[in-house]
């Protein structure tokens, strides 16, 4: 489904009805020695949402994720070290163990006995690691545009390179070499990523729908956060372990994602009883270029979970 880019207020009016749209609440929580920024909307059975990267923040979901707030309390937060969350950026603080502990801290802070956990891309990898340690804390698991093994990264990169226009490759090098980018100008950083992410979309013009206004914290720490996290899960392959997951699970993937859909199918096969939805004409940011499929698939799934 393709749509025009319209103001945030339009999406909220359509999804939630302007007359009774719930307000957005935000703040910080002191969890595991760091301050985590959160943002919520809606009421009802909560959904905790894990953003991608690693090294990005929650804003790439906006405003599309609020489509789910018509029936649920949607809880976003910035993972430690980036966005508006704090914390030291070193191997002790940034690891799969600390990130799993932070999810558990978020669950406890919001008083959720069993939560619906949604992870996109890197967030899906993080959600799977959490699930394998805390199955008793999950009501459901939603994995969007993700994969369960490190070998998928090389395949994704090769597909990405094949889909990137030569002129965009030249433009990326030009931006990267500029003084503005090397001096971490937010405008140059945003311009770089907006070109970089084009092949992640079936319709590359839809990259304009991503919020890429990174905070100073994200610009400063993003690469280091990603490096420490990938070190902590080096060589991971969760497929054999995933058969232990027993909570209702939805795997949602785009047919034009540079992460080939075969990895979503492997996830589906590894998690007994899981549901698989392959969205047509959709890339990696499925909630941008297939908003209706994203919304209806998740809401219908959660309605069955009860």
C-alpha cells in the first residue's frame, strides 16, 4: 500500500479519531544504572516496541506505530546510549545482556505481568534473545523485518548493493567525504542516511517518510553502540533454540526487503505455531510502505491472542 506523506496529525486522526485521540506521554525511567527515555500512546493491553539499528532510536517508528494505539498502549523507548537515553558506552554497559535486562526493567516499570513484545530489524534480534531467557514474561512476540542468524547480514548487504543506484553510491561518498559529515553535522548525517536507506524500500521515494533527525547522542554513540552489541552476539544463530518458544508469535516481512523473505520463512519454521505474513511490494521499513498491512496484521493477531 502506497500513501502520500501527510502530517502526523492526519495519521492520528485517521487511526484514532480526532475527537478522542489519546495523548502522548513521555519521560525517563532509571533502569539498571541508566536513564531510559520512553514515549507511550493509547490504552489497553500494552505493546513494548524495540527499535532497530543497533544505534538508532524510537523515532523511526513515528508516526506509523501509533496506528496500533487505537486498541493498545504502545510503549516505545530509546535503547541505552542513543536517542534520549543515557548510560556509559563501553563493553560492560553495551551488550546483549544489559539490553535484555533493560527490556525486563521496562516491563517491570510499567507493571506488565506478561507483555506483547514487538521488535523491528535489530529490535527483532533483541526480542528473540529476550524471549529465550524470559518466556514466562511474554504474552506474544511480533518479529518484523528481521532474521535469526548472523549469516543473513552478508546476504542482506549483497541484495542492498544490487538495488542501489550508481548515482546514489557516488552521492553517499560525496556526503561522507564532506567537512559537514566529518564534523557530525546533523543535517549532513540525515542526508547521508536518507540516501543510504533508499534500497531498503520497494518504492525508494518512500524513504522520505522516515524520521532521520538523529539526536546528538545518537550521532555521537551510534557506531560504538552497534559495535559493542555485535561483538556480544558474534556468530549468533538462534534457529535451533527458537523451537523452545511457546508464546503466540507473528513473523511479518516485506517481499522486497533486502533481507530476503527466506529468512522470515526460516523463523516461521523454527517457532512452532507461529504465523507468517509476507507483505507485497514492501521493503525493510514495512510500517512505512505497507502501513495498512502492518496495522491490520498486528491488530488481528493480537485480537486472537486475547
